[in-house]
C-alpha cells in the first residue's frame, strides 16, 4: 500500500528548542492513532534537524526532511548544505524547487534538475515542488507551466526511478500562505494532469505520490486528502502548531 505523506514544512520558523518541543507535542497528540495508511514528514530549519531527529527516534511512521541542499559532495559553498550532511542529521527526504526557492531565491529549472538528479544519486528521497503563479492561471497556462516544470525537473533522472524515492508536490503559488486554497475540482484536474505526465515521463509514474500544498488546514484537509490522485499534503502555516498539524495528519 502506498501511504499518504503528511508533510510539515516549517520554513524559516522555530529555534531548536521550539522545533523539538513541537515535534514532542505532535507525537503526544497523535499518540497511537497515526493511521496505518499515513506517514508524517517533518521539515524543520537546518539548525533544528538534529534535535527533531532525536525526538523522532524510534517513532514508527515519522520521517525527517531538509528544506534545501546544494548539489555537491563538499567544498567552498558558503552557506550551503550537502545531501550527506542532511543524511548525517537524520534526513531521508529533501525538498527541491519549492516556490520560495524558485521565486524568492531565484533557482532555475536547470539547476533544480541537477539537484533532483544529485539528491537521488546521493540517497535522498526528493520532493519536487511545482506550481503556477496567479497570472499564469488567469492566462490559462497551468498545464503549460506544469509540463515545463516537470519535464525540466525530471529530465536528468532515470525513467526507472523508484516510486519510493520521488514525490511531486503541487503547490499553486497563489495558494501558499494566502488562506486561499484551490477548489477541489481544480486540485483533481491538476493532479490528474500531473499523473498523466508522470506516466509519460517515468516507468513508475502511476505510483509516484502527488502531494497538494497551499493553505491546507485542519478543516479543509479532510476533503482534500481523499481526492483522486492526492497522496498527501505539504503544509506550511498550519503545521507550525502540534494541535493543528496533528488534526491534519489524522484528517
Ligand atoms: P501554507 O500551508 O502556509 O500555505 O504553505 C504551503 C507551503 O509552502 C508548504 O511548502
């Protein structure tokens, strides 16, 4: 069974103390009730990775991820972090191409493609994020933008990549942090389009998980999570508090 991935992206929030505290509270809030079809992924800032990793030790179904990495083994890359360092801190997953990396930090498709390849080649499971801006949606360019982001983002990897190692997150830029969620019909339509593209590009495209992200909350997760081709969620704001994120995980 492919489990639904319930991912918390804590972005540039929380100190070590706050992150470990939230992780502890989350485990208590969920208790023995982590549904057997769910996995929980916490993606704290780098400074909190080790602490959260220790908090999650021995907890079945909980995983740790990094928000970013630089595609090199080591070297003079001031301010960057390598896949090996993420793994050393306890990570199994890493995000690539989050909207904030694309649009605030200026990362381009070609660089992202290299990161997807390099991360997979260095034993990280990669969550490639894609999504259109509001102007692109208004101009009817959603499918064109997603095709381009997927085609370019996946162009360097083996067609035969395992469905356990790659995840796609659809996060429409206009829904991130705005309180505005895509309506269910749009999510179904876009996820089915992404599924079709994954089947075109990859041998195991049918099984690769597609997450939805963008203003997911406890009160809308219950309807989103059961939509066709929705294999989990990627949550920002509403994942920062254990009470709220535990309700999302169990939605
Ligand atoms: P919000 O849930 O705050 O809209 O953020 C979504 C996101 O960017 C997760 O990666």
